[in-house]
């Protein structure tokens, strides 16, 4: 089995587990907590910009502290909806990835090298980043070999430039973010309203398809570049 395919399956499984866990928790909070999820959603709608800004700030801090982002992304879909949740997560990822990059490059680079210099994933990232930085950045973000928040520090320890790193770190996370926030929105609608949002289901399927074809396209491009001419 190709390693990227294996990582794709792990990513899908990880996302499914998080969705199921958040769904079970949402169901418990709504039905056994006397409508607390609906009450929280109503408070968020009435709070203006306070709740979104607070959520994004927590998300940024979590990223810098290397807390997995999948849970934050699903919860954003549950609480804020797919469209707003996606925008909030992408902004948070841009800010958090930037802070992690500068910390990793100018403050923690020695520690990162010491801890990961013999790690095969880091060694491969460092080697390929010299030849195909944009493509490898894209592939590592679409199908993360290591968690997103950890990869921020690893990329900072390589020679990759900040602007390509930031652009690919956000751009290539759009399909996965849409997938997870749409899943969170579906869970929320199902739990609170007992309905199936077919439009969100279509968005979920489309995002999964985009992830699949993007992975294939970037991987084939790298493999072609690696073939002897």
C-alpha cells in the first residue's frame, strides 16, 4: 500500500472518530442536558462578534501549544455553521501557523532539530523541501503525515520560505476544513432540529472528492519530478 493512501485512510478514520465523538456529546448535551446545545447556539447568535473572536483566539493558542485542530474544526461547524465556521478556522490557522513558524524558526529551531533530526518524516520533509517546496507543502497539508500543529514547527526548521508556507498552509486546508465544518453542521442540525441538511451533505461529499483528487494530482506531480529524465 502506498504510504499516502495509508495516511489518507488514517485521516478519514480520525475525522470520522472525532465527528462521532462530537455527535455523541452534542446529543447528550441537547437531550439529557435539557436543550443546552440549543441554548448555547442561541447565545452565540446573540453575542455578536464576541463568541467568534473568543473561539478563534482559543484556536490560535491551541495551535501554538500543539493541540490537534480536528476537534476545533468540527466544533466550529457545530456552533457557527459550515460557512462561518470554515472562515473562522482558516483565519485561526493562518494566525496560528504564522506564530508557530516564527517561534520555530527564531526561538525553538535548535530544540526542534534536536528532537526530530533523526525522525524519518522530518528528514524526508527537509530533503524534498529543497527540490519541491510548494508541492511538498501542499501534499503535507492535504494529507498530514504529522499533525498540522506539529508540522508548523517542523517546516519552520527547514529552509522553506514563510510566504509559500503560509499560502499553502491555508489554501490546502480549505477542502479538509469544509469537510469537517460541514460534518459538524450536519451533526448540529440533526441533533437540534432532527433534520438532514442535504445541501451540507453534498458539500461534505464534494469536499471529500476534492481532497482525494488533490492528493493524487500532487503526489503524481512529485513522482514525475523524481523520475530520471
